[in-house]
C-alpha cells in the first residue's frame, strides 16, 4: 500500500469537493454517494460510486461487476500515464468517460503533505451497458444503454435499440448449435428487419398508452418515451425513454419484503385494471426499485386488454410461440403438472395472452425478490422471517386455493388486499 492509499478517505473527500464544481456530480453524489455505508445490507449491494486510488483494483471488468448500471468509478493517481491508459481501457469496456483525465494541483486541494505536492490525476467513468461488451446474457435481448444528457441539466436516459446482426447471430448460434449458417443468417434478417422493429414499435405505443392513462400518483414508475428513431418503413429502431434508476426510496432505507410485494401488486393492479395493459414478461429482471417505489420496464411483449391479435398473422404467430415457450409459461406448465398450481384462475393464462400470466408470476416472485441481483441492498429479504413465511402462505393460497370452486385471490387487486392483511397483522 502506498502512502497515497493511506490517505484515501481524505483524498476522496477533497477530490469529491473538487468534482462538486460540476453540479451534476454534486447532486448525484449527495443522493447516492453514502448509501454503501448506511447498512450492512447496502454494503453487500452493487455500488453507485467506487473510488480507486493508485494501486487499488481498477480493472474495468472487475469494477463492472461491482457497480450498478449507471454507477460511476473515480480513478485517482499521481501517474498521469496510468490515468490516461486506464481511461482508454474503461472506454472500451462498457463505460462512458464522463470526466476525461484531468488533474488537480496541490494548491487547489490545499494539501499540506509535501509528498503529495504534485499533480493528482483522475478521471470519472460511468457504467452504461448492461453486460460487458462481447459477453452474453440470457437476461437481455435488445441493445440497452444509458444515454448522456443532450443538453446541460437534462437527466440521463435509456436508449433501447435493435441489436446488431452479429450479436443476434452469435446468440442464435449458441442456442442452436446444429443449425446451418445459412439458416442462422436468414433468422438474423427476420429478427433484425422484422420482428424486433415490430416489437419495439409496439413497446413505444404501449408506453404512450401507459403514460396517457396513468394516475398521477404513479408517475415515475413506468418509463416515459422521450424520442424515437424510425426506419423507412415506419418501424421504431431506437427508443429513448426515461431512466428508472434502481435506488433506495428518497425518504428511507430498503423496502421490506412485504412493502415490495404490496407495491408490485398494486402497480400490477393499476396496469391491468386502470391502464388496461397486460405486461406478459413480468420477470424480476423487468422490475425496478426506484426512489418512487417499485416500477415496471420492458413493455416489449405487452398487449392491450382485449386487443385482437388475430388481425395480424405475424403477431398472432409470435405471441402463440411466446405463450408456449416463455420462461413464465414454462414455469406455469411445470407447476401445473406437478400440482403446485391448481387454481382454475390460471387455466385462463395457460398458453394464452391473459392478465393471469402476469398475476401468476408476480405472486410467485415476491417470495424471492433477491433473485434479481440489482435488488441487493434495496429490499430486505430473510427467508426465515415471519413476513417471508406469511407471503409464502399467501402465494400458496393463490396458486393452490383451499376452495377450488371459489379461489380467494383471482386478481392483482385481491393479492394487494392479501398483502395488506399481512401488514395489518404487523408481521
Ligand atoms: N427505462 C428503464 N429504466 C430503468 N431500467 C431499464 C429501463 N429500460 C430497461 N432497463 C433495464 O434494462 C434491462 C433490459 O431492458 P429491456 O428489458 O427493455 O430489454 P430486453 O430485456 O433486452 O428485452 P427482452 O426482455 O424482451 O429480452 C431491463 O431488464 C432493466 O434492467
Ligand atoms: Mg427485459
């Protein structure tokens, strides 16, 4: 450890003070900078800010795994060449350099220690991709990245676009190793020229429906469309929307599991019964915990309640396929066959486009909130707690009701009432 490292915390304070001259950094650091220290659960979470000084670990890929999406790394060293080279490596690995290499003079910092009486170099990088470049994840399909403000003072936003053909090809090859290259290329064209654009266009339309019908008190819990880029045929190729940043609630610590369950079920009720949209891909990956509470993203496979898909051969074929093969449908099938799901309510959703598809998966997932790694530090989950047990009972009664002829929990709204009863019981 160098002397510089021993001075870390003081240096960080001073450097942060210098960076504060950038009002955006100030606001963000004020909001997120100290979260890690606030509780043991938060300490286990991905970081919104990391500071690395000199020889502290500063490999881009290693930092990537520790940072939240949108989190920032500040690297500081007296070695100008190392700072410049490190910034270049970060720029190549899924980050945007938001503060290019710069330096502070000791006089500026007011450092008293003589061995530091030299220039202090630094840069700041923000993690903007979801997965490392050239790495694959089954969690995501589209190319989704954080997009910097276009004018000073504007917030960062999310840019969702059709993935590059090479990426789609690589994914297909991995999934279907026995298929010939010719067929792979044919499928790539079908996906990138037809299927993805159709679905991204639908997503933009769904988000606008959500925005139009959303009660004011739920603002900020669904993305809003900011702008679109269309191709010659009128299909959306790029969709820019508001960023629902994963974070602690503005006024407090992490959500309790029961609170998480109530907020998620309530939002689903609003989506289904007030807005009139069925999500159909409500995996925890598509749920966020924001400063305004639980939010839903990824309306890529959503439909309007009552929408007739049979008019479009393309849509009806794809939705049929989706409803046979999606993760949610496979789980519903498995649990029905094993007798874990017996409620007649879910028959309506089996291999079909129906509200109960969302309801089924939500009722299941509130029992394991941390299976989305981003929620670490944002929701408290102890499987042996009374709250976890009470929620599991609620889920069991929903999926496998005591009275098959008259299930108590038929909708998201019923489930909200169930969670409220747990809350009232003071569990
Ligand atoms: N507006 C947003 N605010 C916050 N996070 C978002 C937003 N849009 C997307 N994300 C994050 O990016 C991830 C990927 O985006 P999205 O789910 O829309 O695409 P996808 O997963 O590639 O699509 P699909 O689920 O159809 O494969 C989401 O799981 C979520 O973590
Ligand atoms: Mg998704």
